[in-house]
């Protein structure tokens, strides 16, 4: 029994020592595991270091690129940017043709545009009012493949057939001034008149580099003022055309993109009026409508702040419409031009025409007295009433 007891006791001691050794081994393994966990920390540090190096390299690259760009812009300061006549027409088929049965000109014009762009609507309104035929190329607002031939990457672009090729005319106000000058006195061709509107490289008051078109609100009368116009008429017309571009037009985007719902509604209207189904594949339309709606909703918020609009952006829109209507009343006629529209009437109507199907315009009809003036303008433009003035 004593032997059995001692044997059992020895076995227990051996077992306990084995457990102790096993526990020590686990402890050592646990310690080694804890120590080995520093490896991921070194990996994170290495990754962070690589990221910092890449970020620094990108930052330096951007800084050098900006410095080089600023140097080039500074060297261009005050220089004229040439717009050369194209020898051949860009290989882009017209989306549609707008023929006029009363066209008093022999002009061959192609308008590169977005259908609901207010600047493009200004140009179309001018052409429609005077009964001038033209072709339209609908430009994809995301990819803009249709204007890859142009160094000017905005719309509208009006391409005019002239002697020796095709003259690009850029900027809606400049386009209207060139065309109006031509209709007033056709002894000069469009390419010759465009030279009176040089494009100058310059920095604006905020230090932003841009290409500024000189004289873009001026008509080139080539001598005396027309008999049916006074100097006061001309100055007022110029003043309100510039107001439309510098003030009024900036109330549109924060309103038509005021909410995400309104932004989607606006892009659906763009698709319908611009006939996107005819010109762009399904995936492009989907991308333009969904991506465009979100982006413009965000941009609309920024534009509201940039142009110091009221928190209620609708009220800012109504205020500017009332400013316009009061000015017409002060002139004493149905239009700013008196009994017939002048270029400022056509400009403001063109801008409003771009949002005619939006809630913004429908609300304006309810809260201002713009409806009567707008309907009167619509009738004259749709009937090409300006053509009769040219023939008289």
C-alpha cells in the first residue's frame, strides 16, 4: 500500500509538473504572440510613410504645375487670343435643322449648344426673332465630344460660313452683338465684324485668370447711329444686357437646383426638351441625369453663397424680375425697347425661356407680374417678327 501510495503521489507530482510546463509554454507563446503583434504596427507605419511620400509628391507636382500655369498666364496678360477661321467644317452632323420661311439673310450658321442652357437660349431667341435659319448640334454636357475641335470649351459656339472657311463665334453676348451689327449694316462680313470684339487674356478683380471679350455689349454701327434709335436707347440696352449676364442669370441655378428633387426635375426637363433620347445612348443619358442632378444641386448651394442671394432664393429671383419690370415701366413702353423689343428684351426672354417648364418659372408667374411681358415676347419671337423690321 505504501508503495502504491508513493507511486500515486509520484504520478500526481509528474502530472502537476507537466501541467506547469504546459502553462509556462502557453505563457511564453502568448508573450511571443504579443511581441509579434508589433509587425502590423510596422506595416501601418510603412504604409503611412508611403502614403505621405506619395501625397507630398502629388502636392509638389501640383504646386509646380500651378506655378508654371501662373507664369504662362502672367506672360499672356494683356495679349490677344486669336480665333482663326477653320478651313474645313468640323465633321459633326447637325442634330436638327431650324429652317425659317422668312429668312432675310444668306447666312449659314451652326449652333453648338445645350438646349436648356440660358446662354444658348439667348442666341436661339435672337435667331428665331429675326427669322434666321440655322442648324443645331446638341452637345453632350459631360463629355462634350462635339466641340473637341474648339479650344473654347463652353457653349454656345456659333459656327458661321464665311469666305475662306468657317468663323467660330464664342460667348452668347458677343455672338448677338456680331449678328446684330451685321443685320444693321451688311457691308461687313461676320468674320470682319468679329475682329471688333478681341479676346484679351487678363486677371479679374479677384485675381482669376480669364479671357475677356472686349466690346461684347457694343454694336458696331460703322458710322452714325440709326435714325430710329437715340443714344439713350443704346446706352440703356447695353446696360440691361449686361445686368442680365452679371446679375439676373445668377439667380437661376440656385433656384432650379434648389432641392435635390427640383434638380432631378430640371434634368428630366433637359432630357425631354433637348431630345436626349434621339442623340445620346441610354447609359450616357442615365449618367447625365443622375450625376448631373446631384452635382448641380451641390453647385447651386455654392452659387447662392457666391452671389449673395437670400436664404429664400426664390425671393432673390422675384426681386430681380421686379427690378426688370419696374425699369420697363419707367421707359413707358410694353418692352424695354418701347413698342418693339430691343436686345435686352431678347436677352431676358431667352434666359427665362430656358426654365419655362421648371417650378421656378411657374412660381414666378404666381408671385410677380412677369406673365404679360413674357407672353408678348413669346408671340413676337415665335412669329419671327424681327424679320419684318429688317425688310422695312
